[in-house]
C-alpha cells in the first residue's frame, strides 16, 4: 500500500527515465541524419572539385600542345614552356587528389547508410540553392526542440523523484505478508476453491535501525540530484552556445558568400581580358596563366 506516495515517486522517476531514453534515441537519429547530410554535401563538393581539376588539366594540356610548336619556332621562351609543363603535371596530380577525396567521402557516406563501403554510391552532383534566412525568434524557441536538453531535463526530474522516494524510506510502511498454507501435488487441488495457499494480512511496520543505510541512500540520492542539476545546466549552456553561434554564423556566411560571388565574377572578367591581351601580344603568357 503506497501510504506516503513513495511508489508513486519511483514510478514517476521510471517514466522520466524512459522519456529521457526516448529523447536520447531521437538525438542519435538527428545526429545520424546530420552526418549523412554533411557527407552528402562533402561528396557533392568533392565531385565539383574533381570536375574542376579535370577541366583545368585539360586546359593546361591544350596550352602545352599549342606552346611546344611555338617554342620550336623560337616564339616562346623555354621558361614559359617549362612553366606550362609544370602546371600540366600539377593539374593532373590535383585530379588524383580530388578523386581520392571523393572516394573516401563516398565510402564514409555508404557506411553511414549501413551499406558496404564500395564507393559505388552516386548521389546528385548538384548543390541545392541556399535556404532562406532563419526567421527571427529567441534561441529558447529552438532549444525546446533539442532532444539532448529534453533528455537532461527528464533525468533531472527522475532524480528529484528518486530523492523524494529515498526520504520516504524513513516513514512507516504498510506491507502485505504471506503465510504459507497447505500444498498438494495434485493439479486439481489448485482449482478447488476450498484449497488455501496464501493468507494475506496487512501490517504497519516502522523502519528498524539499519546502521545509517537509509540516511546514506538519502545522501546518495541528493548527490545524484545535484549531479543531474549540474548536467542539465551544462547541457543548456552548450545548447545556447551552439544555437547562438549558428545564428550568428548564418549572417556572416551570407555576407561571405556574397563577397565570394562578387570576387568570382571579377576574376572571370580579369581572365577574359588577360587572354585577349595575350592574343593581342600585349602581355606575356605567364600573366595570362596567372589570371586563369
């Protein structure tokens, strides 16, 4: 008989522990989904880098083919010829490095998907458009959806209930005692309504002296509660740190992307102008190559 609510506290603690485990399971699933998404972006980026390396190597190879006859006719210096041969060799080395990275990311992605790492996966080779800006709102609104914070709160609640149940061990308890009755080997006797097996009676028992075990368990539960409180504070601070840092990084990355796009357009324009001037004979080949 749950006279003081001790069993109710223990039941509530068990439910809170179960809810914490469920939240941790959601956290693991979210973490796995995030790792898969990150690996997918890395693979797509590696594909683009590999394609760029191949295009660069092909361009250098064409330049080398065009420059060798000019060198034989004395129209190009040996320095420029050696330089283009160097760039051609380095560009082919970059292809191997890019393919090696793409192979490693593909095997990692397959492992995350539960597949054998054979590097045979071929996800989409295009990156999606950037998402819109994160809507305005307090970081606390985002924290309410974090499974790690939910799990920490549930474990804190469980520790509170366990501490409450431990203190109630000092109070008297009503228990049911069993007194052995007659017994029989005959199965039919068990179905006889007159056959008595147990006699149940209730008694009120005051906890006897146990050498401080009850108080020690109370102190232990209090320590576990303080530990759960500290872990909850740590989890909350870490969650605030991650959310605040990510929200701030979003604006920085948007501005960085805008400037990088502007720099890329200016670099393309400079390259076109450099090759035009090279064909006109106003700048050396090395300058045009540097612009590229």
